[in-house]
C-alpha cells in the first residue's frame, strides 16, 4: 500500500466511517489538534519519564486514538467498530489526576510552564490539549459530539498539568512560581 492516496489533493478529506469534508472543517481541525497532542506526548515519552508518568502517557496516547476516531465520526455514522469516549474515560482521567497529585506540595501560587525538560514538554502538551478542547466546543455547537468527549478533553489538560508538576517533584525541581507584578520590577 502506498503512503499517498491523492484523495486529499482537492482539499477534502475522508471521515472515518465515510463522507468527505473540507480539510478546514471544524471536525478535522479538532481531530487534527488531537493528533498534534499525541505527537507532543510522544515527545514527552522520548524524555524518558519515570515509570508512573510513562505509564500514564502510554495510556493517554492510546486513548487519543479513540478521541480522534470519535471526532472523525459523527454519532449518526457510528458503527460498532468506532471507539467512543465514555464516562469511564473521564473517571479514569480523574483517578490519574488524583494519583499524580498525591504527595505533591500544595499549590500556593500560579505556576509558570517550566522546571525540568519533561515538565516543560508536558506543559506544551497541556496547552495543545486546551486548544483541542477549544476547537471541539464550537464543533459541538454545530454538530453532535458526545458530552463525555468534551469532559474528557477538559480533564486531559488538568491531567497534563498534574503530570508536569509530578515530573518536577520526582526530579527534585521546584515548580516555577509566577511572580506577578514582582516579576516586572525594574521594567518600565
């Protein structure tokens, strides 16, 4: 099988269960952003995270393929082979957030993205997860999208934030506090 099909040369792309839409369709933008997020998780995995974080990232990468399939298939086109994000995914994400936060120092200030390289990569992934959510919300206003999918995307960015904090903590690196106006001292 060749890598290229030439089917997208006209600016259209195929949805998972059939049908063609423009490549800038809200549905394509949303699942394209999820694909980008998955690549960022791969980049975080390349930083060789400690085991508790590695296991979560591998799970998330697999779940993001389900998210992409869900987004690429309108509910009306769903067949039994299309994976959907369910309340169980949301509950699992919440459990992973709780586990990542266990043992972390209490947050007493806003945190800037940074610390270790792994934490910085996870913060980038977090911002891409937020973008995926921002792209899915308008899609949901125009076309049916499962409510658990929207909730899952919201929890996902929280989970990546928690993992970034955990990465810093496990490495013995403090989170980078936002200094607010103090950080602007000396600037005019």
